[in-house]
C-alpha cells in the first residue's frame, strides 16, 4: 500500500507562513495511485479557499504490518436553528462524554478566538480546559488515515442517506481520533467559508451538528479532549501525539 498526501497553501509553504488552502490523504494500492493523483491535484487547484501557489505531494510506501484497522463511528444527525443552538448542543454533548463544562466552554472560546485556521488540532485537558500541546497554530496533524475500502465505505454512507467529501473525510478522521487511547472527545468545524456544519466526535459516535459557525467565516479548527489520568510513563503525551500523527489506521 502507498500513502498519498497533498497539502496546498498560498503565499508560500505552510512552514514559511503560507495560508492553508486544502489537504488530502489517500492510502491506495499501487495500481490506484495514478488516477487518484489527478483527483487530488484538481482538489488542490479548485478550492473555495483560493488558488494555491504551493502544492506539496508526497507518496510513501507503507508496510502491511504497520497498518491497524478500526471501526467507523456511527452518525447521529442533529437539528439546530442557529449557531448559538449548535454551540450549546456541542457543549452538552461534550459534557455527556466526560468533558467538564469549563473545558468545553474554553475549547469553544479558543476555536472562536483563532485569528487564522489551525493546520492541525489543539489538545485540551478535558478537566481543566488547559491547552496541553505546545504546537501553537500548527497544532497536532492527524495523518495516516483512509477507509479500508473506499467503494464499500461510500456505499455504506449512501445507504445511510449521506454523501459528500467533507463528511466522508471528517468521519474517517474522527474515527481514528476516537480510537486513540486517552482522547475522550473531539470538537470540529470547517475552515471552508461556506461550510458551517461541524461535529462532536465521541468514542462511538459522530454527532453531526448543522451549524457551528457563521456563513462566510474562513476559520475552522479541531480540539481534542485528553484525559490526562490515562497518561503515565508507559503512555506519555508524546506517545498519544505519535499515534495521531504517525500510526496508519484504516477505517472499516
Ligand atoms: C472540514 O472538512 O473542514 C471539516 C468538516 C466537518 C463537518 C463535516 C460534515 O459532517 O459534513
Ligand atoms: Mg477545509
């Protein structure tokens, strides 16, 4: 199998201060790479966040024994009338999943206060609300994810009456995050200006919330809530971050 990663930005590479435009990851058999590269390239150059002047494409071979398989989360669809209702619901759902009220509120505030989109996620202590990674605006980048079988996966979403690239990709990502030891929940909304849907990810469910930000807002992000009681000398914060950033997980 091969991992294909694309990231694009405007104003130079991300690491030189360029603005993030889009990213994508695929894990594919060798014979699938050529066709998918074109899709990923098209994705990079036709994004509503703008036209990139920097595109990074990386293709890496992955050893079969480095791959683990995890289940996909169940989707629960919620209905809200406004952003305020959506954020209120997100807070409730986080609190139902071991996050303190204080921590839920602080994470929502932190995401709303961002002046630019984070490239990755912030790690938040589920009890105190403190940010516990020291990765600034870069955050923790979750990579190494794909569906075990993309055709089957799309079929299963379709059978659930759901389609769309945002959901397809976010659900895979949320499923890996849920499988990470020490993480109890996640909160996310998109950086795509017209895309106001977001979700709370729990250990079992993808709680989909139709409005979490204002239309036109180009700033989005993710917060992962960490139970620091589950960290110790044998499983440190660095191990947790390593799992998120490096472990290859296929979702079935
Ligand atoms: C993103 O793609 O930027 C995040 C999208 C989160 C919500 C996806 C959905 O459930 O439609
Ligand atoms: Mg986006």
